């Protein structure tokens, strides 16, 4: 009987080498085939950290429709509405309609379908990815106002009651709750507008409207102008609207100013004052302010005018004969005006972008005539300041994504190559290198084991004596 001489020590080494070889191969293949696990864990840990620093908020709650700084009561009923004024400029389409296309006709099949044989089994559908939650529809709102324009009857009354028309438009793509607030300057008070209440400092807040997408409506604010308000001209106010959606989208805001325009006065014989409005174009440039002072008396008089402008509006380079008193006031000496003559003056005007966004605003002009005999005559009036920058309607746009839709959580910053991403890459490369070394070591061990076995076989079997 022929037996192969296998020594016990070699047999034990072979039994130990097989499990070690299997373990090394498994580790190496796992690291090579799935290298992403090396970077997924550090990235997830880095992304999860900022999320825990944010203050907690209850999801799904409605966005509050009032300012957190509200100190006064807010009415529960909104002011009554009226039909809005007709739009002076129809909206212009910004995109051309897409051409209508038709799908090409498919040719009829010329091969007959097989009539025998069972249908092949339907392939198993891959697991569907989770459907992303669609973003909330954008919320938008705009407001436009008229001016408070007083006529000559103002000078004969202790106070004058008037109305201010405010037009609101829901420019968003979803129903919204719309609130109105307005601020009145000194000398003006609310005359009992329904659904609005004073909260202090000339600030008024009104109840809430429910507006469908594209809804446009007006409301009339009842205002009272005191008999001495003209002494404080120029006077301007502002109107603000805030829109929120029940689903939590928004809020959206818009505001516009309004001017309080007084007629020339108080009426004084022998003097006439007139001023044109100032209009800034879309580039922020205005043509200038034209002022005319007339001597309608019977004697010559020295003429002088002063221009008072609101904050942010100035006369950058006063013309000859004019000096800057302060940032808001410019004084011009006109010299002697003969009886029946009128002096005309043109002043350049500039405004900051913020002042243009708050337009319409009001400015004031004061005129004096000092005759050689008789009392000095004085009159004043206000004029309107408008800007094209304030006419731009805020457009509602869908919210931009706050993070990637893959590994990164919403609101987490992306990892840049020059920051923490370098350590992650080095860790991955180190693991791949270690796995490669393990594979090489396993292959070397397997080669050595096989070589020893082949050497042992080539040595030849030992022959035992036969009994």
C-alpha cells in the first residue's frame, strides 16, 4: 500500500492558511468593491452637526401673519374693499408662446404578432425612489397708492377730511392672507377707517383679507388733515402689505409711499408760486426741478425761494445765486423782480436708491417777495417726487433648493475640495492602499502554500513495507 508522507506540522500550517486566506480576500474585496463607505460616514457626521445647532421649530405650522414687534391690538376684520381703478398699462408678455408641435405618425407594423406560446414573465420592477416633496407655490403681493391732494378749499377750513386709495394685488400662485399697515405723517390722523387701528407713532394696522391668485382690489383709507399741517410740509406717508399662505409659504412684502400735496398758499395778494414735479427714470436720473416765482403786485420786490427736500433727495450742485443751507434745504436769491414779472429757476436733483424705492415722496417750495414799501409776502406749496424704481412689481418666484437631494441634508453646506474633503479623500486612499496590500499578502501566501505543496508532491511518495 502506497502512502503519502505528510508531516503533521505542514498539515497544521495548511489548515491555518486556508481561513487566513479567506479572511484577507474578503476584507480586500469589500474595501475595493464598496469604497464609498469610507467617505459616507465622515460626510454624514459633518452634515448632521449643523442641523443640531438650529433652534427647534414645529413643522407644518402656519406662518404668523403679524409682525413679532406688534405692540398694539390688531383688528380681526379687514377694511371694506371697492373696485380697483383700471390699469393704465397692460402687462407685457415676457416670453413668446411656444410653437405647437405634433408627434410624427408611427408606421403600421408589418409583422404579425405570434399567436402561440405563453407570454414571457414580466421583469421585476426596481424599487422606486422616494418622490420628492414639491415646493410650496410662491407667494407674492404688490401695493400701489394714490396721493392726498388738497385743493384751495383747504385754506378756509379748520381741518379737511379726505380719502387715500390703496390698491392691492395678489401676484403669487397661491391663495394668501394679506395684511395692510400704513404710517401717517404729523398733522394727519385716521378719520375712522373700518378694520384699522392705531398702534402708536402714526402707525396703523388693519385686519386680514383672503386673496385668490391674481385678485386685485382697492380700499379707501379715511384721513383727516389738520388746518396747520401746511406749516410742516413736505409731508409723506407709506403703505405696506404682507402676504402669507396657509401652507407656510412666504411671507411676501411690498410697500409704497404717498405724498401730501398742498395748493400754493396761504393765499396772499401780489405773489404767485408754481413748481413742477420731479421724476426719476429707471437709470436714477431726473430732469430737474422747475420753480417759478411771480410778482403780481404793483411795486418791484426782491425775490427769494427755498427748496425743502425729503431724506435721501438733494440738490448736488446748486446753480448760480443758490447756496446749500443743509442737506434738505437750498436757498436761492433771485434779485429784484419788477411788477408783473416772473422769475424761473431750474435746480438739479439727485436721490439715493433707497429714496427712489420709497417714492412717491413730497418736496416743498417756499417763496418770498420783499417790496421796497409794504410787508413781505410769503407763500409755499408742495410738489410730487416719483421714481421708476418704485414702480417695479415684486415677482413671486419658487424657493431655491437649500441643499443637494442626495447625501447632504437640506440647509447643509457642500464640502469643498479645499476644506474637510481633503481628509476624507486621504482616509479613502489609505483604506484602498491597505486593502491592496492585504490582497497582495493573501496572494503571496496562497502562492507560497501552493509552491510548498507542489514541492512536497515532486519529492515522491514514501513506500511502506507490505505485510
